[in-house]
C-alpha cells in the first residue's frame, strides 16, 4: 500500500459508506477520521450504487434521505473523458493478463487514477490489480 500520510483528497468506496451509515466499526470511525484529515470525495459510480441500494431497500424513503444527506456533504467526481481513457487502459491491461474486474470497480478505479486520488475501501482485493491506484484500507 502506498504511503498516505500526505493525502489531501481521497475517494471513499461504497462499502465504507454503507458501514458508516449503519454505524459499523471500524469503518465508521475510519471514515470520520479521514473526513478530518483530508477532503473526502465520492465518485458518480458510488453515488449511483448508494442511490440504487436505497431505492431497493424495504426502508426506501428513510434510506434515500440518508443517502441524499451524505451525497450533499461531498463533492462528486464524475466519470469523464480522462477516466474513460484510464478505464480502457486498465481494462486492456487486465484482459491481456487474463484477469477481470467488475465494471463498477473498474470505473471507480479509473476515476481515482485519473484524478490522482487514493480510494478508501474495505475491498482491497477488488482494486489491488490496478497498479496505478493507491488504496487506503486503514488509517
């Protein structure tokens, strides 16, 4: 894992945010610590995943309210042309190695790489095949 002491901006993955919303440790505390330490951003992919989960929930209105409140607190980094180029490079590299990556994880990773930001995630194994991506899995 890359050294993250000097990180001023970080993207947070969906899994960490779900644990934060549910009060699950240690990720609730870790997310809160990162918010004090750096500017925390979300990707448009993370926003989609959170909204989808809320809309599929049996507690739809309550979950939508929680998610919207969380989205309102953060800048959303979009999947743009730069990220598309990065995603195609990563996808090509992985295919040549005979590896795959879930498309939402590929899009998240490409946004992080294009914007030069690490990702805070519980799912290190989802992202560690992307050599250019810095991963924060702990403080």
